[in-house]
């Protein structure tokens, strides 16, 4: 049932929180970063593994990981001289899964209607 149009809207979160959410969404707006996140969704990876999987230069992968780390979308663990990257937490995986589901859902509905 749709919400009553006459009902008052809830208060917005603080401007600082709204800005932080917008910044995080901006960090997710790069196809390169989304590809990296989809790989990290499967398992933690080193820069070398991500470089090989994406076909990108090591410096480009490192730059994208820095952006994702600054926005608390990925975390890093030092293992000797190497660094292994992972999704920051389960919420990031949930966000990725929801985005994939949202984008894929209309095409699934069209296929069901046609078939």
C-alpha cells in the first residue's frame, strides 16, 4: 500500500551524513572501482592479483584502491611486504549485491514477460 501523500516526511539525516553518503556513492561511480569491488566480493586480493584480473597497470589499481580505502569501502591488511585488500565490511557486500539485483531485476522481468 502506498504511503499517504499527506503524511509528513521524516527529518533528513544531518548534512554531514548526507555529504558522506554522497561521497561514498561517488567513490562507487567508477566502472574500474566496481570491477575491483566485484573481485574483492569473491575474496581478499593483493594488488598483484587485482592487476592480473583486471588487466590494469599496478599504479592504476593502487590509485583506485586508495580512493576506496579513503571512503572506508575497502580495508587493507599488511602481510610482510604485501598488502591484501578486502571489502571493508559485510555492508559493502550487501550494497554491491543490492545494486546488482536492482540493475538486473528489470531485465529479468522483461524476459519473464516475453517468455
